[in-house]
C-alpha cells in the first residue's frame, strides 16, 4: 500500500472510519438470502449464462470462505485498511485535503459534491479507482450483484465522508478533553463524534414529561463512528433518553458489551 501524505492523513482516517463502519454493518447485518425458486422443467437461456466461478461447488466454497474470513476482527481490520488505502488514491487531491472551511467558501465544490451521492456520481469522483478494489469486494462477498456493485457500495461511504468534512466542528466541550478514545470501545486512534445521551429529537418531551432536567440535555459521550451507529441501531430515541442516558447504562446491556468486545479488537496496521 502507498504511504498517505501527511496533509491527507486526517481525511484518510475519516474515510477509513466511514468505510470500516460500512463493512462492520455489512458483516453484523448480512443481507437475507433470496428464497429458492422451484425449478422449472425447461431451463431458460439466461440460466445458462451463470458464471462457473459462482455456480460451481468450488466457486461457492471460495466465496463462502472469503466472506467468513471477515468475521475475524483482525482480518476485517486488515481488509478495511487495504480497501481504504487503495480507494483513497482515486479521488482528486482537493477532496483528499478538503476541510470544512475550504468547503463552505467554494460554491463550485459544493455543487460538484452535492449530497447524497449515488452510484452514478462515483465514476466522476473516483476516476482512477483500481479495478482490484471491485474484484476484492466481490470476492469477499461485500458486493455480489449488479444491483449492489462497487459504485453502490461506495456511494453512501463517500456521502458519509463528505458529510463529515462539510459539517461545522462542534463547539468545544469539556468532555472531549477528557475522552481518551471512544467511550464505548476505547479505541483511541479513530475519529470521534459526540453522541447526545439524551437525543435531541426528544429534548422537549424529556423535559415536559420529567424524564430529565433541562441542564442535562447537553450531556454527550464521545464515540467512534461504528459505536455511534450501533447505539442508534440498538435503541430508538425515546428508549435511549429513558433507559440509556449514560455510558454506564449502555454498558449494562449484554448486547452492547458483546459489540464493544468485538469492535474493540479491530486494529489498523501502522503506516
């Protein structure tokens, strides 16, 4: 893998975190397998065009082995590091060094990278994407159909990446200085974002119904992208506000502890 230049390292870390989060969600929530269709007596001509690499027992075994490898935390981290490094070579330099202040001053840049991105936008944003990226993602079962190809997989990742870059930095909070890493998984080498322990969508209801005092509404936990998304999948806004409004309450749940134990073992290679 090529060395990431120093002036691009921060954006690369953000991109890698967005990509690894997508991979984690893919592994932890695999797509349901399509229902088997009853075989007709007459085979259609299209059925004869199925690739032997996927229809043969050997091809199916190789695909299954590749996909199962990603359930291992170390293997997944290495895989994400490789895909992120290869993909990050493809966008223009201005995107690899972009920050919020540059973004808000450039209307042309905002128009070119209007969110949300779709699969149709990816070839223009990643004009020199190495074909090995698509091949590797397919081999590991991350992309496996025309409807879920590499551009469709990368579109939401790049949208998340650009959204992070174009979001104004949060106001300084004392808790950030105290955070030595993600407050759930404790990884200290990934970008952090603040999670409102009492979600903003229910602030008014939380005070009106006496769940919390108004001065407690801005309590936050600093979480990595993967843990932040997990928390919002784990419980809805009201449930988070009423039952899981501290890190300790979240960690009191076995499902959260299992997640933290798994994701906390992800390690990136040193660069």
